[in-house]
């Protein structure tokens, strides 16, 4: 069948067995997926590494500010694509339509192999680690059994158990998944707001404020070498701000998607990035960037030297004293649980779209009687659990930060491609400031990527190899499906 100029392809009939997608996600629900998938454990931890890299309170805020700009520009650009093609699979569909099925497959392959499942594994282990603060039995050193040649620690057991629990919950229907998402996203936003209000207004520490904003040493000169360090320092904040695109995977279940998807992408990312910036300002009002004095108190140790990089816990210690460790453990557990639910909910919708194109396991292209891709949910759980057991997810995630950014850039460039390729296609929302907004995103993100090739080559090149490993798999799958 041929297509006329400006006409998008009609999706293939859904080979479901007893179920179909239900449009149950309103603006609040979609925004909760955006915000809830973004906020995990990163905001509570990564500022320590950023502070050590840039060595300046001002540049700590600039790194997060630049991350906010890049993220919001990307979300604005995705809004046009999401409103134009509101189908299950989201970004996979955009890449397929703008370029080719191969490029769409490479994104889906990398997402399943590492990006989504590796993040699920990492966040689940973070949940178990902070639960271990309250229940010492849950520890990486406490073995509870053996699976093959791999020891099963109580920490890994809990991580796998929480992945299984949320997979089961989401397999029962979209309504269950969105209720969990809304509740936990609201809770963790309230946690961040509380930390911000206490840090900025109620209990700011005069020693920290003096050290960071009055007597802070001069910032480093703006040399090329320093700016490259700043670009490298953005890796942690960028990853902490990632997964905002996951809502596009659920497009077939969004009410009034032409309006809801662009608004949720913009609203969710703006709320989270403002919270992130204010949270870092609160850290600076509670803790000096560098250690001062003898280093015997939390305040004297500073952001750069927070124990195990737990900046939020160190800041809470100024507010709540010894009970801060338990308080922040609960807060981070709430945050990671909600993040896990959003990731687990969204991913299988993309695998479903790939299966519809006969580029993934056929079972993942079926919906159960509750209208959700249960096969994809359980396959995702299995692979994420194996990554949890292997312990390699951390290294893999480091490798794919560059690759994930590459796919973001290609997707936004795809917006320009589709403006030329399908000029007459219906676009219920057109990105504000076109071509400058998407153009600025492409330029900014590309500069960061090129910088990473030089600053962190050990992570960038392996990431590209992971992506390219999907090329032979794609041609094998095509041949096998003939």
C-alpha cells in the first residue's frame, strides 16, 4: 500500500487476545509519569560528585541550570512529535517514521538491553540499600541463597522482590499502575518541597551561607579545559533528569493526547527541574561546599565530602540531627519506589510497538484482558532481575549515558526531517520557537556528547558498541520473521 505525501501510516491491527488499550491517563496522570520517572535517588546523591568536579557553589548551580535548560528544550521538541503520533511506543515510532525501522529498532534494543532494565535494576538496588538503613538484615554482605554460581544477598533479594511486586501490580491494569504513580510522585514532590523550605527559609545554616555565598573562593577561569569539565559534570544531573520521555511510550492510553502529551512533557519537566535547582540551593544553605574547620561535624565535612555522597542525608542531619539518616532513608525509598513504578509501567509499551512491527518477541505484542502488555512486563522483569543478580547494571548505565543522549538528539533532528518529509501531516501542536528551540537542543546536546568523547572516553565508546550490537540482531530478526 502506498502513502500520499503528508500521510502517516495507519497502525497495524492489534493482535490482542481479550484486551485493548484503555485511554485512562489524564493530564495529572501523564504528568505524574513524567515527574515520577525522573525523580529517583540521583537528586539526593549526585551533587557531591558535581561539587568535587567544578569546585564552586556557583558552578554547582550552573551545572544543574544547564541541565534544566537542555531537558526542557528536549521536552518542548518532543511535544510536537507526541501530538503528531500519539501511539504506543512513542520515541521508537518517531525514529522509525523519521528515519527507518533499523534506527527505531536500535533505540528499542538499547532501551530493553540496558537503558530501561538497567535503570530499573539500579533503582531497585537503591531502594533495597536504603531499606537496609532501617532493617540491617538487608545488606549486600548478607547472603540468603545461591542462584547458579551467583550469591543472592538479602539486598539483591529485596531488589528483585520489589521489581516483581510492581510488575505484578502493573499487569493487573493501567488503573492500578497510575494510582501508585500518582500517590508516590505526590509524596516525593512534597519531600523535596519540605527540604527546600526548611533549607532556604526555616533552618538555613549561617556558616554554610557565609562559606558558599559570601567568602567562597573565586570561580575557576572560563578556559576550554574547565568548560569541558563542566560538560563532564553534567552526566550525573542529566541521568538524574532522564526518563521524561517515558510518557510517550504510553501515548495510546492518554486521554486527548494531542493536548495532554505536550502539556505533560513541558509541565512535568519544568516542575522537576525547578525542584532540582531549589534543592541544590537548599543544600548550599545547609552545608558548605568544601570542608571547613576540623571536619568533625556534618556541616564541617561539606557537600564534596558527604559520607557515601549522601548529600541529602548530610543536609537533613543539620535539620534533624541523628534521626536524619532514618528520615532520609524513608524519603529516598518513597522516591525510588515511585520511580520504579513509572519505569516498569512505561517500558513494555515500547516493546509492544516493536512486536507490532515484528521486531521483538511476538508475546510482547499481545495485551491481556486488563488491556496491558503483560508479556512485555514479565520479560522486562526477568531481564532486569538478571542484571540485578549480575551486578553489572551500574557499569552498563555509565556506558549508555552517551547513547541515550545520541537517541535524544536524533529524535529532535527527526522533527526537522518530518517537517520536510511529511509537510502536510496533522500537527495539533507545533513546538514554540521553531526552529530555534529544537535547534538549540540539538546544538547543546551535541556539544555535551562531543565533550564526553574526550572527557569520558571509557564510557562513550562502549556505549556506541552496545547500540551497534543491535544491527546484526535487526537483520537476524527480519530474516527469522520472513
